[in-house]
C-alpha cells in the first residue's frame, strides 16, 4: 500500500495560456507542450485549446467549428446557416489520426458572414445574430454542436489527454498571438467531446479549474437574457456570464472580474477612494446574481487579450510568468518553464486579483 506523500493528488484540471503583447504569432506546439508536465491533473476525459489570430486570411468572417453525428445532420445544418449567412468556405478540420483519440464525430468548420438583409429585417447586429444561431443549433438541431464561433480564432477540443488532443488537431501547423489550454478532470458531468474545455461563444473562450457552488443562481439569471445552458456544467455558464458582461453590458474585463469575484463587503467598506468604493458597491449590488462562489481559477481569452482570475480565497493554484513582451499563465510553474525556459519573473496573483493582458499591435489589430 502506498503511503501518504508517495502519490500525487492534484487539485483537478490543468490550465495554461500564453500571449504576445506585440501580437507576434506563436506556434501552437508550445501550448501543447505546456500540458505534458501537468498530465496527472487530467484523466483522459477531455482536453482542448483555443488559438487567437490563427485565421488571418479569414479575419473578417466568423469561424464556426462544429461536431456532427452524421452527414445528413451536417447538410441540415448547412441549409440552416445559408438562410442567414454567406458561407465563404466550408471544410473538414484537418486532423492527424492517433490511437489515443477515438470515436471522433464529423468535425467541420465554416467561415461565414451574416447577410445584410437578415440583419436589417431582424434589427440585430452581427454578433447577436451569431449568438442566436449558436443557441438555436445547440438546442434544436439534434446531432450538431457548435463549439467555436469567433472571428480569427478557433477552439479545438476532444475526449482525451490534452497533449494527444493537440497532436490530433495538428496544432503544430497553426500560429496565433494568444493560446489557452485545458486538461480536464470532470467531477459532475460525463466526458464527451462537447463537454471538454475551452467553452466559447463568439471570441470569448474560458478554461476553468474548480467547481462553482453558485451554478444554479448564475444559470437562472443568465438564462433570462436568451442564453441556453444545455450542458449542465459550470464552465458553460461562466462563458455566458462573461459574454453578457463584456459584450452586452460593455464592461471591461477588470469590471467583469469585480462582479464574478467581487470583493467582500467588509473589504469594500475599507476602500478609501470614494469613487472606487461607489463603483464596487454598484457592481456588487447590480449584478449580485453573477457572483461566482466556490474554488476556481479561470483564463478568459478574447480578441486582443486575455484575463486570468482566481476565486477570492485563492482555492485553486495559478501562476504567471513574464519574458520580454510575452506573458505565460498556468496551474503550475513547471508548465510555464516548458513554454519559456528562461522566463524572467514568476509570481502568483492574489485571490480575486485579475491579471489582464492586452495586445497592442500585430494580428489583434488586423495587421
């Protein structure tokens, strides 16, 4: 029998991210490699990645990534898309067959643009049309699931260990200015292709380590605004919350962090700056149902940046490293040192302290 200390019991799930503040594109193999030293944080039931700046030739089009159960379902979905979008390209997502990844669905991508006549008739902006289309497909078209829908970005996920998922999707052939990664250790939901992280909507992608006890309250609130939480998983609801706060309510990433990981009332009471105190009180009161409780560390990716955030008590590990214009985030320092062996600084954010990194040029600005 093994004694205490002879086996490793990780705190579940692995997350990692890297970003170039100047917008330089980096090979996806580096983010895949970061997951190898955190292998024991996963159990083979889910792994995935999100890359930003990976489709520069189609940067003006929404990139829909979908899983299909059958060819007939794919044709039905294509017909639905063509009613509201110009489909400029549709193709199988390239994969590399591997013994570690099995039972894959049909994996397709479409580059689309909303038809102006549809936007005019429905009186919607393009992003809202995409959101409604994603919700419609994922709730009413049996055998089809949209798992990525942003511009100049894409999510790649599957059932398997993350390093195998990266090889399966040939991420060594992609380049992006920002990458996020996740290795899953599911606790409350089964492992399946759509349930792997990242969860995405438009360009908002979330990888998450932890378990939120506020799921029901968060879900009931966010579903009042048209979001459909079909997967019964906390990461899905976090993604929709952040889309609602940042796209619909037009808050900054920092303001969104002050809502989902709001300071305790006792902490707010000690804030000396009157304007800051008033803002914190307003956000805590106005969006009280979007406070996320329980242990978590998340990385939010969005076009032009990312945010890393722990729960207020920092019950899940997360470290940050920096080297020149690049920032690295991971559950463990070992993963950062795989991405950048000569990292200049390593530090650990405090609970509830958002780490927000924005790109100042390059691919994020369309150059």
